[in-house]
C-alpha cells in the first residue's frame, strides 16, 4: 500500500496518532518508513506501547477527527522490503551452512547488515553465501505471511530464530515463509516474490567480538 486515508486520533505538536496507518515504524532492526501526511514530511514512525506515533518534521494544525491522506516514500520502502527479505535468505543460508544464529540486524535502504553467532568468517565465504542468496533470488520463490499461535510457533523448529525477540505478551505470531528457504516469526515488511529483490551484493564483514560476525550487503 503506497497511499492511504485515515482519521487523526490524537495530535500533540509534531506527534500524530491515526486510526490506521501504512507507515511501518522503526523496530525489529528495520528503519522507519518515510513519506508525507497531508503534505507534511514524516520524520519517523515509532512504536509507543501499542500505538504507532507519527513524528512529523514540523508541527501541524491537525486535530482529532480530521481526515488525512498518507503517502509513503515508496522508493525507500521498496528498498527496505527487498533488503529485509534478502537478510532473511542470507541468514538462512549461513545458518544452514554453519549453524549460526542471528544476534542482530539493521535493515536500511542503502546498506544493511546481519550479525551472526560465528567464530570465523571471511570475505571469500561471504561471496559464496551471497551467490547462494542470489540463486534463491533468481528462483523466484514466493513469500507468504500468516498468523500462528505463540506456543505452536515456538514448538516448531526454526520458526523463532531471533532468540528472546518475541515478547511473551504476543499471543499470535506473524510467520513469514520464504518458500522452502526460511520460515520465522517476523513483524517486518517483505517482498512477495524473491525475484523483486534484484541482485544482492556482499560488501564487507566485520569482527564484532568473539563469536559475533557482522555481514554488510546491499541490493541493486
Ligand atoms: Zn525479519
């Protein structure tokens, strides 16, 4: 969804809460969507408790009950989606080859990274794994999302890979399944088919301490 209509629930200076939104807030390693609400630039969408707060670049005269139109910076959002699905595939490939788990990630439009619990990793290995990722991209694998009960998801091997990331208060988990490549509980934005990713390029690896390697990549 690139554009949407909504009603203002509350307005407090530059902070806006809407009855519905298509702006994906910062979280889960993903940077916030950007765009405009009634022509005013969005500085960042943030999660505050159960609410999504739109922090606007400047205060508006909007008040509760006003109708607004939100427009996403789609170029940015689509890059975030492509980067995010690529990160899942990369993690799955490295996990399959080494057993490493994800310990963190940062998904941004221009350069993204995943942290993996690995003792050794070099540029050559990164190139091999990126090639495997691009095989998946070229295969055109469909990406499905569905909801599953928390206990059921936790009992299914591989569904919850980011250790400790799921708050116990969440009863239904959203599952993102990239065909036969990767399935995990995840709240972020993804492409519908891996072909949309384009081409993944490995940029560099960094040693972030014992048993932690950081892999940088981008999509073209
Ligand atoms: Zn994810």
